[in-house]
């Protein structure tokens, strides 16, 4: 994996101009669109995304036909998506899954869609759907090197896939979607115990053909995506009183899932289910079927938890399409195992003028961090947080110079581009940027005081390093070329090697003003000694 500095400094100029793509996912329950801009340096900017509950599979329990009403809803949605894509002058790729895959009258819908909107829809197989979902997940979670079991419960089908290092070891698509099961077994309101049991038995019988084979690939990390998974996650977090703007990377313990499963199944009517905090009103009628599928899979594999991916089929469509664009160039698409680096590069692009300064700050800060391992006692993961903050600490300047450190915090904390990092990691990195200048961490700061005590200490330690690294390039001229630090008699002596003929006094003044957090945190005086080179 390339160092961040190389990624920032050596863009992959695959295209001379920007390209814009609209990826449309025509699911059985919902249609999704995401519009992205591919920059010449290979980074992506997400321009907009929308979702509509279309219920293309509703009204036909065997999925043999798409009803006229469902067809009209789907086409009306596609027309709106086409208008949205055209407003960005985007190339469109549309992929359809279970409902159109199985419908005998799918060609009528496909022909009407092309005639009325100009969109050519690609109907994919169940295994191809699973592959695209896996590509999507690899865009949002740092799981490339891990063996994962993917569970994606849609409206018409459930996809199970085992993948590792971008390769698919096993995949299958089963007719166990939330809408399909609802139409066949769970349509009555309230749901009877008999119908619930019939649905369970059906799910068990279908899964029994595949789960023993999946068991042989243990150990693996369980990752869940799409509507049922995100709905369960929202209900779990609401029950805990937690508010999160993003679910990506959230880990749900099995005991928390069981509590929500019981709550959903005990609420036998739609009216009662809609009172459950965190449940989307549009899923009140179909959540039971999805919960039963998820429950059976998790029980049979004896899972301790599952991790949520906000990324799924539509992001897989984006990657797969861009990969086809790259085939016509002499470049290669950025690898799937470096999503954190791509995230950093994307956010750093908001303030491109600061890249040279960011590289200098990262170099000096990490040299100091590496020399003082004995003092801080931190490892490689914490070093990565610090390095990320070094590259992003100035992005707030894209808004304003006044209080730009606070703007940096807001951008990092809320940017959808920060994929590959968990919510807690993003908060830590954002706070490091927040505290690289002006006042350091204080107990009265809302964002800081909500951290766990151990994370508060981590922020103090890491931000003290970043403050020094930033101060050592106060002029932004890279006057200080390198440094080394040693601990001697209870103090830290830091030798600064600077360009002969340059004046480092501004840097010395700056770090003298900013070293107090370091000295307070570690209980050691920090002294600087100049050495011209």
C-alpha cells in the first residue's frame, strides 16, 4: 500500500476531463440513483443520491408478472431519475434485480423504459448481483484483506457471498426477499402465529441447502447491507439512545439484534410495529420477513455480531462501470484495498492549495511520533489517525480562514467521502484537526466531552503532536527539512535540521506557542535545537 504522501502527490491521470456517472439500482422494493463525478486524478465526488419506494414486486406472490400499477410506479420513478441524471449531464447505467429477473412480462417494462426515458436497463443474474454488491461493500468498508460473509436481504431475494481480497469464494441468490415472503406468508394484519411459523419453515428449508457449505469457510467477518440490515441497525441505535448520521461500519452485537427481533415479532400488527423507534414507516409491513431471514442466517452460523455497510449494489455499479472506462486507457483503476487513502485524497482535494504544507506537516509530525514511541506508548493504528489528520487539518480553509480549524472539524466529521473509517475514528480524526491550532481540548467542548476517557486522552496525545508539526512549517516554506528527538533527563530534546540560508525563527516562535499541550500531556519539557544543513 502506497504512503499517503505518494497518493496525494502522484495522481493517476486516467482522463483529461471529468466524467459523470448516474448509477441506477432497480430493486424489488426501492429504486436508487447515485450520481458521481470521476476526477482526472481518479477520485470520486458524490454529487447526489435519491431513493424511492416503488414496490415493483408487489401484487404478485410468485413474481411471475409485474402488475400494471407497479409498472407505472416504476416508470414514473425512472423518468424522475432520468431528469436528475440529465441535470448533471451524466452517463446512465441502470441495473435491475429480482423482480425484473423473474417476471414473464419484463420485456414490456424494459421496452417501455427505453421508449419513454431512453434508459437501457441491464437485468443481472443473482450471482452477478452478489458480485456487484461485494464491489460496493469494498468501497465503503476496509475489509479487502478479510474473509467476509456478505448478507444482503432485498425485496425479492437474499444474496449470500463469501469474499476475500476481492475474489468471490462462494455466492448464491435465494428467493427469500422481504416483499416476496410478505406476499406469500405474512400479508394478514395482524400476522398469525401459524403464518409466522410457515414462513420460518420455508426460510429454514431454503437456507439449509447452502449454510452447511458456508460453515466450511469459517472464520469470517459478517457484513450486512441493504434495507433490512439498515432498518435493524437504526432500531438498535434508537433503543440505545444513540444518534448517528451514518450507519456504515457500525457493529451490531448479536444480543442487540435479538432484542430488536423480539420487539418486531411481538408487534404482530403493522400499527404496533410502526411505534418501534427507528423503523422506517415504509418498511412496517415487510420488516418481519427480512428479520426472519437475517435471524436464521445469524443463528445457523453462530454469529457474534455483524457489521453494517451503507454501500451496496449502486456503489458496485459505480465501480464496475468506471472499471470499464479505465480499460480503454493506459491506466489502472485504483485498487480496492486502499479506500482509506482514496477517502483522504478526496477530502484533501477540497483545499488543494494546502497539499504541500500537509505533506511537510505529516513528515515532521510522524518523525517526532516515531522517535518518541517510548513516551506516548501508541501503535500503528493511532499513527494512521495522526497521519490522516495531518493531511486534512487545513481543509476548512476552503470555507474561510476565520476559525478554519472548526470548519475542518465539520467537514471531516460530516463528509460522506470519509469511507473506510468508523464513526468513532472519524470523530477522533476530526477533533485532531479541530485542535491543531488555537485552544487545545477542553472538558466544556461538547464534541470532546462525549468521548470515552481513553479516547479523550488519545486526542490530547495526538493533537499535541499535530500542533508541533504544524508549527514547524508555520511559513509553509518547508524550511525545516527533518528532525529527530530523544528523551534525556526527563525532557525531550528535538533537533531541527533546516536549510542553510533560510530563517527558521517564525517556526521556532510558532512551536514555542503551541508546545504547551505536549508538555502538559506528557509531563516533559520540550526543547528545540537548530542545526543548519
